[in-house]
C-alpha cells in the first residue's frame, strides 16, 4: 500500500491511498496497481472460461491456443508433464478416453499478484448416460506474466 499526501488548500489535507499487489519470486518482484490487478484478474478469468469452452467443445486445436512451448501440466493420471506437445497430448488423451466429458465452472478464486486462478469444477464424464456421475475438480492455473496463456496447470480431483 502506498500512501500519498496531497495538499488541496491551506487548511485541508487529502490523503490518497494507492493499493498495489506485489509478489516476490526468483525472477524478482512483480507489482500491479489495484486497477491493473483487477484487469489482469478479469483477463485470467476470461481466458479460463474460453479454455473450458474449448474443452467442452472437444476442440483440440482451440486448446492449443492456451499453452506455450514451456507450459506444464500436473495431474494424477499423467504426473508432471513439461512442454507444449506433452501438455496437448494429455488433453488429446482425455478427449479420446472421455469423448463426452463436460466441465461446469462452479467458482473461480483470483490471485492476480501471483498470476494464479483456482477454478472449482464439476466434470461429467458422460452427461447423456449418467448426469449424476460428477467428479469435483480443482484446477490451479498459473499464467505467464506477459500474456494470458497457461504456464502451469495443476489438476486435483
């Protein structure tokens, strides 16, 4: 929090406070003002919504838009995967194994200072066969500093 004092007249004083969100990492410190943090958090949420829409549409090419060459994925079935081809291969495997899978976003928890979004999901393996067969999942999406692409996706069920 940064506090600035501004004199508006001889007898009055206005205190203006600016909030910033900062995080420290091995690369240094990353800071955003509150308004920048809100814009970034909204961007992360919109990116996540588009990601799950692509997943629900079973659009592997669309899913490719969300990852870069050094993106990572970690889940129970695949372990820790590094690299675009490995991450996309894991998504392709899910789409082939569960061709009717559908994700419903329950809630998103935003942390723009750490470029992270936690997404609570309910996944249905095949809604047409058994709509009550629901898996509760939490995905942790860590984004790159410079663009709304997923750097690290951790999936927990």
